[in-house]
C-alpha cells in the first residue's frame, strides 16, 4: 500500500469517476485503475462498484476511505512541518477557545518576532478540535479551561491524546451582560436570576457535549439559547440584546465599552491553562508566547490565583 494509491482512492471517491479523477490529478486513467486493482488485491476487498455511470464505494471502500483520509492528512502535515523546519523561518500555531488574552498574547509574540521569515497561525475553534490540533501537531499549543464538572472528561481526553495541561490561572465565574441589562447594576447574580434571559454560547459542532462547552454550568437547563462561532458576534449580541454569557471575567478590549462583568453566586471556578503534546519540545517562540500569556493574565483584576 502506498500514499499514492490512497490519494487516487480519495480522488476517485470525490469525483465519482476514474476518468475525472485522472484528469484532476494529471495522471492516466490506466494508472488509477491499476492502482485501485492492486489495492483491492492486497487488502482482499472490493473498494468500488463500477457501472456505466461511474463508480460508487462499497461498504468496505467507505471504511477504507475514512482511514485513507486520515493517513494522507497526517502525511501532508508531516511533510509541511519538516519542509518548514528546513528553512530559517519561525512557526507558531495556536488553537484556542474564544479568549481575548490568548489573541493578545499571539499579537505580542508576532510583534516581538524578528525572524526574516515566519508563519503564525491562530485558530479560535471548538474544544474537541483544539485537542485534536495539538494531538496531531497542527498546533504547538492549545488554550482551554477545566472546572469541577468537566475535569474528569477533559483529563481523559488529554490523556488519550498524550497532552499535558499546564494551569495559567483560576478565576471565579462571571456573567457578561450589556450595561443596560436589568441585572447590570447588581453586585452579583445567582444562576436563578438568569433563567428568563437568552444564554449565549459557542457552538461545538459535531463534538457538542456539556463537557466540551466553553462556558461553565452548561448542564443547567435553559429555555432560550443562542449559539455562535466567533467573538465578534458575541460582542454584538452582548452590547445590543438582553442575553448573557458566562466566562472568566476577563473582558476583551472590544467588550470594555457597553458590557458589564458581574460575579456569579457559585463556589465553582474556572481553571484556564494551555495544552502541549508530551512529545513536543517547546522552542523559543512557544516559550515567548507562554510568557506573554502569563504577563497578560497576571495583570487582570478578576483572577483569584495564577501560576508563575
């Protein structure tokens, strides 16, 4: 079995035709047909059903396609990673839940980087995707939180992915609302006070789970929910509509105008930290990013404790 055979398999499945796949890959139709026949013979399965309309996957072929995509993706990532390593350029890829401090640290690190060539990547994404990104070396670091409710499930996911979690800080839960909100003048808010208002939370996609939610107390039943995928939409909702979200209390710069952060009456806290793979040796750029993370969070008024 070769990577080229797997690439041919993926292309044929996507185009539904050996001829179309061959045209796309600038290869001869006979080469693709021979590659698939050899693969079928080696594995002892039929991969495609052939007809005058083209080809369709068998059940065995569908299962093989899923594995093929994973193998080819990993091979492409490996090739890209070490092509990058051959150059003098610096590289930093960060996958993070939607925290402004992780973005601010990213910007500071980019500004401080004096390399003639570099590649910086920031992914604000779902929790499970962050774990996958760091596990598969797509990102050098991931930023997530744990609490009393999700910690067991999160630590199991970290262990399965061979990731190390390093706490950055611990903070009490805060309620974010607009400054005109009926609750905005309260010194604190109870969970029951929030029942009549829409709750904003970040969409977790196919991996949606209370344990992978970015917001604490996700398991509490709520009648009205608004799910979004980016911080810009969250900011607009908070500033113009009487809903709320739960977070650490660290307001992003764009939220400091028109948004209030109120302590929630609960003993629960959020422990925010970063993930790195057990097999990765942090380079100077990753060390710089972590240092900037610590500088920013340590300057916050809402953090009860932090890790040096």
